[in-house]
């Protein structure tokens, strides 16, 4: 049966690749024919999409029934800001950070677990079969033009869909005019950042080149209770050690318009060397982590092809991830470690959009194949003169088919979007993987498939007021990390079942633009909920380890409110409020308790004064008390943070000076026990555009 399952999956894989590659062959032949037929016709690059001004760091994504947010980050190079910082300001999003700039950080949307949120870079999935969650600390912000956040429901072109929604980081496109910029930042904890950027477009071609280097010591002072919260005699204020990092990000993107086809070829490289300080009460001076990631993408798209009523888009991507974690003194986890983990991911997809204007419908057909391989090598034996121990190859194939029909009624005021996704997954686990404490004596193959349906609705009552709602069913397979653990403090469970969840939301959006005292008003409200079965959590089974378990079920309900107001031609008010109630409904001892890491209240409020010569932005963040465990014993107290940013443009847009004051009141905080966050910090940036 295993051989039959593997063969069936390979047939689907080959079919997907043949369709994608066959489409590219058709592209090349049609390009040649069309170029010869229209050699004298003037061709230009596709128009550059201009993003609206940042309004409280948020804009609603209007072309979907889903509740989504688009955050403009085009000025990221003029600030010392991370992806985690930006996401934490968005409605419905909670970010958990294990340190300052560059530290391990995870994201949760509407009470989801980090593994349930999919993170993309230009529509290329960064989540891997081995770990599942994405470390936001390893994603630089300088090359990102905007961040699209889909809360609960994702568009067809982002693949299988996920329980917790999706985040798509969109890199800078080719600018309409030649643009060159350089910026330098310096600030607290000996932090330095250099960013160089160049974009140039020609008649048919254009390119973007970006270089970013960031480093910091991360040696901030924090309050240490020495691991004994009830004993005040051993408390002290100390410095974080072994908390620095050096990172490099290089991105090269080329765009071309040939025969009506828009081609985009990009390569994004990221490398990072950092110390791992461990828990505050027992800091490590030697643990290190080195990361290298390369994402190569080829995308082609054309309007009115292959028929006048259809558009097509193809994408091929390859991602290489390598991590090496070294802890030769055994200060992190439960033993001595020197591991090198390598992941290869190959993916190809095609999207056909069919406009049936006569019937007021738009049909989308999406097909994707993704192939992940993972291998872990134990390098520690080499330190004793023995050969390294190479683990077996772990493999996972995924084939995804999605069909969506947008039905427009009543003069396009009502839009219905039924969406059906089918996914076939084949996993091939080698015997006795060195990546974890769980051992398989014989190789194991597993094949599963599932269907995830959803329905979206949007009704425009007036040009300013719209109602929206969605309901859908989602599935998530356990990752290799959850199945096998990591040889450290986490133990895997190869008998885990897939998580399933039914999500829904309903709400409205109000947007008004005009003249007078108020130039723009925006308000959005959503009431959301989800019910998850077979929820996977790491349950503490000893003082130093936790084991992955299907804990049963959970119920999440919540409210989201976003607002922004621009008035008096120089004032902007913006903010959001999130309330969520995440309750464990399993049959275990934690039934009725709040799921860990889910604060009930979160508020972000900002005020901006702007003028042609600069702006001043004040922001306030409030996070309510939340628990770190499922029995509500260890808690993170509520906190209130104040941030101030001053930007000056002394010579117009050619020179920008930015001063950032973060955590003005020097509030000593932590998202999780034993991993403090920085107190007051000051950063300055100078950016020039040529």
C-alpha cells in the first residue's frame, strides 16, 4: 500500500510540473510569435502600483471579502524596525518575542498557534515541513514594500489556506523612475544598519538591487529574578550576554515585458550569525546559531491569454535553508549539541483567471505542487574524532488544487465567493532521524488528502459602507518538529493527528474621503470565531522538556476594531483594539482555562502631526495580562509602552533624518518568562535619495 500511495502522489506531482512547465513553453513560443508580429509596436513596463500613504500603519485590502490589512513599509530603510515590530501594531495579531532586535519571534492571528499562520515572501511559502512556524527575527524589513495580513481567510493564489490566516511580504518592485538611496542607522546597544538601494527601468526591462547589513550587541539591561520569583533577595539588574548578531540581506530582481508577458526573476539571500543567550537566570556565553536562506523565484503573467477573457500567471520557486546550532557546553536544552539542519523546497504553481462578464462571474483555477526535503546532521561526534552522524532524508510532497467562483449580483453590490481547496500530501520519513529524541526503527510512509471549503460574502450597502462575512474549514498536518522533536527540550510524537478548525467572521467597513475638516475617515469592525479539533500543543512532561500532544479542542471568540482619521490637513489619528477569548474545551485538566499566550485585550493608538518638512508620530501599545501555561499559574503582567518618532526633511525628499525613541518609560517587560525585552532605546537614521 505504501508503494501504491507513493506512486499515486508522484503522478500528481509530475502532472503539476508538466502543466506549469508546459505553460512556460507556450509562453516562450507565443512571445516569439508576437514579437515578430508586433515589432514596431511600442512596449512599456506595466504601470507601477502606487501605495497610499500609511495611515496608522494600516490600510484595508478592499478587493476581497476577507478581513485583511495592508501595511506600507516602503520607508523601513529610514528606521530601525523589524517585521515583528510592524506586525505587533496590527489588529488581530499577537507577536511573541524572545529578545530584542533580531531575536526569535513568532506570530499569532486571532488566537492561533504560530504553526497555524503561513508566512510568504512574494507568494513563496517560507513555512517548512520540518518546523512549520517562521522565525520573524530572520526576515529583514528593508526590502519589503508592504505586508499583507489575511486574518483567518486567505486568497486563492496563496495555496492551501491555513487555520490562522496568512502574511505575505511583498518586496520592492521596479520603480517608475531611476531611484538610488543609501541609509545609515546607529543606536542603543551598539546597533548599526546600512542599506543601499538601486532601481532602474528601461523600455522593456528593469531591475532592483538592495544590500542591507545589520549588527547589534543586544546587551541591554534587564531585571533578573534569578529564576526564583518569590525570593526577592537574589534579584538584580544585569546585562544580556551573548545576544548580538550580524546579518546580511541581498536582493536582486529583474523585470521584463516581452510580447505582452510580464516576467519577474528574483533572488533573495539572507545570512545571519547570532548568539543564543538562553534564559535570563542561566545565560549561555557560547551557544551560537548560523542561518543561511536563499529564495529564487521566476514569475510570468499575461493579461488576455490564452483567450481574451482569461489571465494567466505561473511561478517557479526554489528555497534553500541551512541552520547550524552549536551548544558545546550544554547550556541550552538537555545536552551537548552541534546540529546542522538543511531544507530544500521546490514549488511550482499556475493560476488561471476567467472573466465571465456576461454572467457576472470571475472563476479562478489554481494548481500547485510543493516538494520539501529535510536532513539533520549531528556534527558533535567530530569534536571527539568520530565521523558526523547523518540522519535520513525526510520528504513531503504536497499537491494543491483550488477553484474559486466570484458571483456578482444586484449591480455588483453583492459578491459571493465560494472557494474549494483540495490537498494531497505524501510524507516519507526515514528511519531513526537524528533530528529528534523520537526514533523510528523502520521507514514510514504516509499519504493523506483533505478538502477545505470556504465561502465569502461582501455586500456594498452604499459607496461608503460594506458588510463582509466568511466561513470555512481548514486542516493542518503536524510538522516534522512536532513528530520527532529536536534533541533538546522538545519531544516529538509520531502518532499526532492533523489539526482541523472551522473559522468564521462577520463585520463591516466604513470609509469616507472628502474635503473640509476631515479628509478621510475609516472604520472597520469584525466579530470572529473558530473551533479547533486535535489541537497540537507542547505539554510540559518534566522540568526540562515538553512533548507534542493532541490536547483535544479549543474555542476562540473575539472582536476587532480598526480606525483612522485624517483632518486639518496636518493631523492623523489611527489605532485598533482586539479582544479575544481563547478557551480550552478539551477533556483534560485544563478544560475551561485560557490558552497560553492569548491576551484578552490589546490596544494600539497613534497620533501623527505631518507637514512638508517632516512629521512627529506618537504611539501607545497596551497588552493585557496573559498566562504562559494552560493551568494559569505563570503570567505575563499587563504593560503599557510609549514610542515616539521624529522625521525631518530639511531638503525635501532627498534627505531624511529620523529619530526613534522606543519604550520611553523604560518599562522592563517580557513576552515569555526568562526572555526579557529591551527597555528604553534610542536610534537615529540618515537616508539620502539621489
